[in-house]
C-alpha cells in the first residue's frame, strides 16, 4: 500500500464553545488572583526598601570600622524618600556618599519620639551615637544635599526626625503609602542592624 494524496487524516480544531469556556476560566482565575498579586507587590516593595536601608546602614557601619574613622560615618535620612551615608573624616568634596531613593510609594515616617533626628552616626568600633542627643555626638553642621541636582531630589520633608530612639536602640520606620504597611530597621546598642521581615 503506497501513499495516496487524496486520503487525509481527520483534521479537527477547537470549537467556539471550547474556546469560550477556556476564556471564561482564565477570566475567573485572573479576577481571583489580582487582589492577591497587588498585596504581594506592596509587601515586596516595602520589604525590599527595608532591606536596602538596612544594607546602607550596614555599609556605613562597615566604613566606620574599616577606615578607623575619628568623626564617624553617618547615615542620613535626607528627606522622606532619600538617604545617604556621610564619611565625615574625608575632605568636604568627598564626604557625601551617593544619594539613594526609596521605591515609589515607600517613605520614611517621622519618629516623634524623644531625641529623634535625621541622622545616626557610627563610630570606629561599630557602635553608634545619636546626634540628636547632643554632646558628645554633635549634629553635623555641613549640608547633606549639595548641588542643583541633589537639592531638587532632597525636597520632600527635608531633614525631619526620621531616625528615632526605642529605649537603647535606634529605629527607622518605613511606610508603604497605599496599603499603610510599616516596617522598621532597628540598630542595637552595639551597632548591629536588624531589618524587620
């Protein structure tokens, strides 16, 4: 038996009814999943921001220890959504680290506690001092935003009390604005940085 071009295998496609049923199932699944996906994205955004701030704090602490700094390395919450480290032993032109921004919709929250301020200074042994408490940890006199580009970015509630105290520890609180979710970064008395998960 040879090949006969006139004989075709039975060809069959999807019926319109089958396509509509599949489309309806996909639509129902999407409607059920979208609220959960939105919540996941908001959670992910604030958790990521908390980790970034904790990493920048740890970086400032490491710089203070590795360079055996005399004046310290400060973490500054420049405004409601910008932050940077400042290495105060360096010449003025080299002191400021890169200005970083929190993800869209996440901001620092004003602490409102006693001895709260915009900065936290790490010392040469890895511990911290609170410039808002005054002597012997005097506040930084020089500006934390310089130049036209920095000044334009450092404009949302500049230098507010975003770094607060919680007993012996320091606390920085972040807020995801659309959901009201809050996460904190705590700095223990020895300088250890702990991000809330």
